[in-house]
C-alpha cells in the first residue's frame, strides 16, 4: 500500500510538470539539426541566417510563459507568432522575453524576465555549429585575444563587467574577421531583442568596437571556441 501511494504521488507530480508551461518546453524539446555542424565560416553562418530567418533588423523574442518549440514562424526557431513585429521599426512590446535557449542546461534555475536574450541567441548559434548545448562548459575558453590567436568566425564572445556603478553583460557570435575589422551576430535586449548582423560588439557601454585593438580593451571578457574550430586556420 505504501509503495502504491508513493507511485501515485510521483505520477501526480510528473503530470503537473508536464502541464506546466514553464517546464513543458524542456520536456518536449526535440530540436535537432546537424546540417551546419563543424563548419565555422561566415558562409555557413549566412546559411543559418537564411534557413532560420535570423535577418538583420528582425527580432529574437517571444511572449512569456509559453511552450518553447522554436518553430513559431514557418520552421524558424527565433520567435513564435505571438511576437507580431518581425521587421523594421523600433517598438517595444510589453511583457516579452528574449527567446530562451534551453536555459535549464546552462543555469540551475528557470530564466527570469529578460534573461536569455543575447546569451540565448549566441548559445543557439553555437549549438547549430557544434551540437553542444552548453558552450561555456564544453568549448575551450580564452581570456585574451593573444591566447586565442585572435577571433574566428563561430566564436562566442562574452563579457561581464561593472562601469560607473552599473553592471553590463553581453554575448555575441563572431560573424566575420578581416584585416581591418571583426563583425558579429547578436541581439540586444535594449532594442526589443533586435538581431544585428555585421555591426560592432554591442555591450551597451563601449562604442561598437569592431577592431581587435578596440575589442581587447573590453574588460573581463572570454572567448568560447569549439574544439573543432581550434584546429582550423
């Protein structure tokens, strides 16, 4: 009898979690796409942009407390149809989140308001490139440009620092590297999670750094690079 009661309690809790919007997305998530893995190039990032409609000036956002399937707009993972503004304009929609990329795999608690915007976007791109859910745990980490040998397309550049009494944190994916500038793929929570492709690193404090010299002056940054990308030129 005691065993039956325990079994009933367990099934009840399991049923509750499966119905809870905050947990259902994690339980039902089955996204898998291996087409882009192992190719850390600007050309491959362009293919991802086209495939998932992650266009410059579009948006990576969704309403809160909904099941995350990452397939809201015609097989595109970046939003659901509850987010109506997708291109142009600069309007802010109240009570929206940045899309949350499997946050239970990278932090111990559920996401809070505003969490997972730039960070979730970078994690999602990194997953498409490598198949890794948790880049900061499984990718190689460098703390300066010299140690990394510079930046490469597909790197995730992350910074967290405090300036003038305010905290700043931002994540972006390196989009392209040339002799004169380094460009990024990223979203900004301060602009309704708008996607930026090609502009400077936008941490909200520095003036859009694009050169290695400017980027090296950003405090407390780390470069996350897939082990597969470490072996490329």
